[in-house]
């Protein structure tokens, strides 16, 4: 069963749950994106500024309509390297660049 991390933008702001996720090397992780407020077109960004367990340091998912999220608004990837990783999550509007706060949760990858 893949690990799921929910990224939710609500009236209260941006929230990532769990804030400290754990996954085994090679086990799929799914960042699922949820907008509870009108913020379209949106771009969700996951980035690893200080080392990454993935073959990428940054990944984006765009949603121009609510249907884009209902059809599977997610980034899915298996971590390849064990360790403790601090990463960033942010949401910006594609048309204006307006963004919400950038939060920094943790991902623990074990063998």
C-alpha cells in the first residue's frame, strides 16, 4: 500500500499531513493535492533543497480546473535513498504567480 501525504490549501492556509512521513526505499509515496478554496489555476510544487531520495529535486503538478484534481491531482514517486529529508511544499497561481506560505515537512526513508 503506497504512503499518502495530503497537501491541503484551505481558508486556514497550507497544511501537509503527515508533517513527518515515513517510507521504505522503493515504496511509492503519493502527494495528493486538495484545494478547499478557489485558487485556480494552481501549481503545486514539491522540492528537496538539501538532498533528495528521488532522481529529481523539484516536481510540479498543475491544476487549471477542479476536474484536474478530481482526475488524480498527485505526484507519485518511490524514494531511492534512505535518510532524513527536509522538503518544501508550496502552491502558486499559474496566471499571477501569487503564492501561499511555503512549509517544510520531513520525509524519513528507511531500508
